[in-house]
C-alpha cells in the first residue's frame, strides 16, 4: 500500500510534479491518501471502447491510474513501477468518493452514464436483450418502440445497427452481440454508444417530445432521478444465457 495523490483534469503542461512534499485535498478534484494496487480480477480494461471497468464495489472510494498513450507515449501520472516504495505516487483520478453534480461537477461529467450492468455475468451469445418503453397509464405493458415512431428503441439508440450474426447493415431490430463494443460478456455490462442515451441519444434519433427525454438521469444524482415520473419509462429486459 502506497501514499498517492490523484488529480482530475488534463495533463499539466510540462508533465506532473514528481516532487510533491505537501499534498492537499480538493473535494472532487484532488485527493491524497493511501492506495493499494488492484488485483487483475478486480478490474478490466476495454481496449476497443477505451475505458476501465471495475468488478468490485468501489462506492465511496477513490480510484486512480497511471498510464501512457499508445500513439505518442505521453505519460499520465507516475505509478509504482517508476517509484520507490517511499515515494508519493501521482495518479490520474478516474473516480472520486463524491459523485455529485453540484459539489464535484468535473467528476460528475466524467462519470460513465452509458454503461448498464445486467444482474448476470459470463454471458454467451445466446443472450437476448430488449430495450422497451412503458405505455403511459398502462402498468406492466412494455413495447419495443415509442408510440408514433416505427423504429424500435434498440435501433434508435444504436444497440442495433447490423443483421443478426453479422456486422453488416441494415439493422434488424435485434440487439447486436458485439463483445467489447455493445456488451462485456464477462461482467454483463451493456454499452450504449451515446454518453447520454435516454436524453441526447433519443434526441439524435429524432425524438423531440420532452415527455420521452429523461434528462434528469444525467443532471441529477440517482436518488433524485429515481423520483422523476420518467424513471419507469424505459427498461432493459431479456433472457440471459451463461457460459458454463
């Protein structure tokens, strides 16, 4: 376990200060404390989509990384491989203990709101996933499209762009099983290509009626967004098939 300082924001001009002697804490922006290196089974790196996902519950914890870019090998942070055990590590903050849009707006904007984890892991290609809309004033009645629009929701939100079993268009109304692009089978993470699928994503698909745009989901914390009357508008449903 090593002491580390983690920071949000772009890489400072000239690189990171490697001689930090009096680190301080700025809520939602900078943090200093003791960190342990995550084990390989506690996280995964989606090299195709370009993000790091956690397989552990990291609620109320800080997570930082040190890395360099593939194209020009620009370094971000200074990790344990470049430090003595007595050094203070300098890490790039990717998750804070405060994920509130008012207290930590920069951390909130970096929060991935387009990844939905299914309650099943180690999924196989036989898994069926459906994106559905609740018919207003009709409890438990879900359909695959928004009333007045012919395209299925799953096509509107670009989880369906190809023919089943191929990567060839046009879409056919069924979820595209594409590991590391539309789904992470090991964790059950569904990946929407739009950062705010049920707001901007629907808008880009031609939905202009604000009654169908769940903006609160992306500007409010989960506890407040769940109180919105739109919180039950959309469901991810399906049938999971696991690898044995």
